[in-house]
C-alpha cells in the first residue's frame, strides 16, 4: 500500500488540501479510503478476515511513502 500511495502522490505531484488547520496529501487520502474500504469489506466476504494489524501496517505505509512522495516533489521545484 505504500507503493500505491507513493505512485498516486507522485502522479498528483503531492497535491495537498486543507482540512481545518492541517494539510493532507490528496493521494494519501485516496489510498487511505480505498484501503480502509477494502479491508472492511473483508468482514462480509466468506473466507476472508478483517485484520486490524494489517490495516495499521497499510496506514503506516501510506503515510511514510506519501511523505516520501512529498519530499521528492518538493525537490523537483
């Protein structure tokens, strides 16, 4: 999921949006929503299991690689 976040944020040139007082990377938010929906959907699929630890690691990868994409895009300007 980190790789997905990295590529998505690079494609969006690390575009940010503001929610309250905090800036978020748009690509990371898209990845976060998609990954959360996919993991939660496993509750309803026979033979699959919802795993909080998996979700935590997905979120960690999204955050770390999203920030890496932001760093790369800042270096290009």
